[in-house]
C-alpha cells in the first residue's frame, strides 16, 4: 500500500457550477451556432458559414447522462463552460442503459419521449453557453428480435458476436440505422425551435462508433450467419471483377507459377475462401499458403474497402437527404491504410486513442500496463500522438472524440499537457477528453471518469486555455505521407505492429497528413514521404520528396517486384538494380548533375538532390527498427535547410518540433514546452532543475507535470499579472 501521509484530499462537486477564481467561459462564443453551419475550410480545418474558424476542446458524456434531469443539465452546462469546454460529445445514447430508445416496446425502433425531451433541454442549455454538440448514430444499440434482425437474440453490442462489421453490409441493419437517423435528426427540439438537421450548434455527426470491416481480423467479431453473408458478397464481388474462373486463376497466379486459387474454389459457386483472419499477416519469405497469398489478401482488402466506401456514401446521402448541414464523419477507429482511406469518403476524420488502455475482459482481474509514454522508444511505439496522426488526411479536419491515459496508470499526468501541445502543433481541430463523470456518488478515481481524478481533471483548465488561445504554435513544415493506390491495398501488418512508421516520428517534429492518390502525388507539402508500402508512386511534382520502398511490389496483386521503380520515376534517367544483398544499387546517369551519392557498405544505395532523397532500400539498411527513419528525416531537413533541422545524432532519442517550442527527450524521459505564455515540463524531474527561458523549475518529486501559464492574455509570462500554476504527480483512491 502507498504511504499517503501529507497527500491532499480532492473533492469535485459536479453540480456546483462555479470554478473558484477561474472562468474560461470567455473563450466560448455564445450561443453555439451563431456563425452558421460547420464546413471544411480551404486549409482543411473547420470553418463556419461566415468564415469564422473553429477550434474545440471538450469531453464526452454517455448513456443516460445524455438525457439528464433539467436542473442537472443547467449545472453541468454551466460547469463545463467555466472549464472552457466548447464541444460535448453525446455518446452511446442508443444503448439500453441510456433510455433514449424505448426498448420496452419489444424493439429498438421507438424513441422515449421523456428522455428525448431531457436531451433536447440539455442541448439547448449547452447551446446557450456556446457549447457545440457532437452526435453519434450507431454506438451500442441492442437490436432485438422485434426489429427483424437475423440472430438478434444472440447478438451482443460490444466486440464479440456483435453488430460491428455486420452493420456495414447487412441491408436490414442499414435500413434501421437510417430510420433512427430520421427519427432523431428530423425531430424538432422545442427549446431551440429547430430540427437537428437544421441546428448549427450540431458541429458534427458520426455515422458509427469504432466500427470497420477491417476489424474482421478478429473472427469472433460477428456471428457465423453474418460471416456467411459477407462471404457471399465477397464471391459476388470477385465474379464481377473476374467474369470467369479462368480469369481469376490467371490474376491470382504469381510469376513463379504459384496460384492462390484452390481447385475447390469458384466465385460462381460462392466457394472462394475469405480469410479475414490474415488481413494483417506479416508475410515473410516464399509463402505458398493460398490463404495468405498477397493476390488473395490484396483483393480481399480492396473488396472490404469498396464495401465500406459504399456504406459511408449511402449513409451520407441519406443524412443529406434529410437536410443535415453539419460535418459528417464515418468512424473513429482504424488500423490500416485501406480503412482510413475508406473513412476519408466522409468530410471529416476522427480518431479515438488511449495510452495503455486497460484490458477490461481479462480474467480473473482486469489488466493494465503501468508504462510512461515518455519512457517508451518513441520511434517504434504507437503512442496516441502517432495513432491520431496516422488517421489524418490532407484537406480534412481532424477531431479526437476520445482520448485518455486511464487510471491506474501512475504516469497519467503526461496525458493533457503532452496531448494538447502536439494537437496544437498538428493543427487538429478538436480534442475531447473521455469522459466527464456526472454522478456525485462516483467520487473515486476510475478508468475513464476523469472528474474525480486531480491528476487528469486538475489539468483541464490549462489544457483548455492553451488550446483555445493558441499558446503553442502550429508547425512550420507540412509533411505528407504519400499513399498510392497500390500502397493502400498491399497487405501490411496493422500500423501498431509495423516494423517502422512515419507516424511514430514525424508528428513530434512537423505537421503530418496522409495524401491519398492513385498513381501521381499532386500535393504541395514541404516534404512528401512515401509510405514505403510498395515501390509505386510518381513524386515528380512534389516540392521535395523522400522516396523509399519497404515493399518492392509494383502491382496491387503483389505479383511483380522492382524496388527501384518509384525512385526511377521521380528522377528520370536514374538507373537501379538489385544486388546480392537485396539492396537496390543506384547508378546515377552521367546526365544527372547536382546529385550526391549515398553509400552503404561500399555500395551506392541512393542519391540526394536539392529536392529529392531517393533511398529505395532505406528500411533494409537497418531492418526491424524505426530509428533509421528519424535519422533519414533529420538528414533531409539539414540538407534542405528546413525548420526542424536538429543534429542527426539525436535520431531515436530527442524529438524537437520545427517551431523550437516542444522537445520530447527519451533519454531524459521528459517533455518540455517553452512558449511565450506557457512553460511546461512533464516526466521524470528529480535529477536536475529544468530551465525554460526565464523560468527555472525544480521538483523534489521524481515524476510530475508542472505547467505555468498566463491567465490574463498578456503577450508573455514576464508581463502577465496573473498566472496559473498547475503541478500534479500521483493520486490514489483511499481505502
């Protein structure tokens, strides 16, 4: 047991609308919706109809808390406004524990009038104070036999035997989703006088929570009858793509003569196997398993992508037909290029993420990892910053609907200052802390309920202040990850288990977005970095490009290989060849002037020009590690004299933002932010004082998060008359 002698008690009254001396409601532009409907601006951010840009800090309430009693609705709205919350996500209001759907009627097709009235009142109270709302559509709805849904009696609402996946292709479930959307969104709120389709305080509508066909690597996700239905659709898709079995057989035959189509399989008979369990197979060597063949898996990836895009397109069309005018997003969780590219069929991107999420299904006790993010090997760790960055797309807003470093992680003090700083650097449009606990009896620290936890909720005022006011500067460079059509459908491990990832490195340095294209990159980033998932992509129109090919595949079927193809395309006249070591040897043509050769173990493996860094075998030079990618990026920034050009020797250890304000030092296990109106240090602080400009921070507590921020909007801390100092370390429940 922890000795808590000298520790301070923490009490949080959710029904008290006051916040002591602090009131951040001045950052809320009340009433919400006064600037018109939300849309996408020219820079890809959220903008309202009158041209006002939008930036959002908020939280979530779920279940029955979406429909509170009216007195509670007023108190919660007032308290959230005081904390600077200007966006509230109403989550899982379709569940049995919410009350909005009247399950007592034997189906899930009717709304409870009393609960809906309470929700309407709550939305109006939020709107009056300048708090926008984020609506979900399909969360934890329980489909029951009275709905006419197949196997509803044995269908769960969560992860096994669930509606997830099936809701994207089953016609009955899709029609029920449309019906629910129609009932809710065309309903007129008596307190605002508006239907939700015409409510400008509704910032964004989500179609489905944490749901994708690319989750089906988990074969327990959906019931057997829905797997059978999906297999039927798969065979129909194959029959359309390849009108005869002979054509499919030819397409699935590799140059060495291996055919992935088994003798018993024929799409016309519906017998072609659909091995979703291998979606993220890490293929090695000469694999002759027909169920793991790239030809089959890449085709399966394309099939699932097409089906998911069709779902989002259909649902979006229905919402627009109803008259919905706000932003629409698909889902808030993806694991692959294809899944994220499908999600980009919608207007806006969203991504949930947690650091060390507890395993709440473990037996006999829940399990968790008690790890510090700052202590991890950043260059090969799928941190929340990396995961959210991996879901961004050029020209589309990014909102994080859920994020947290859940209790009982002892290092959860890292959560808010680190996340909000990098959200500002990346110019993400909204960040929602999960979740706001409203029940007074829940006055103990829990996994996700933040309000009883001084370590997390105690930092909310500084998080809201720094984000609304823009105290952390946006990145100076924009770096795109180029993803061609072949890259998209090539079989890869899920991002979190990939051997390397630009998302693990770039977001700590510069602004990152995915740029999806078919054959040729057309973007205007300061640098485009090829994904490396194939040797395809034409980067000749890029300002500057770093091109490599972790996979040598040059076709979507994964049957042809030429690691140097994308390099030769980028620099016409370049010659490449594969040597005995498996490295692509670069042979510059005599006409290629102003090129510098890169050598490795006596071989010429790449060239650099004033705008191109061509290193096809980059990932092969230091396999199974990501440090090489950080080193390559720093070398390019230095050669091209771009912001963020830190010493190459820091690769894998120190991550400096190109603004100079943020530093994540893995060797010290520290994060620092040094901006005119803010100084922050997070991590292991016991060794020595930390000097941030004109402020020195010393801590006798080994691990802590300490932030000093101006409260009066002065130009800098030195001229500020009021400062907010927040220092947190550890907190535990009593008893």
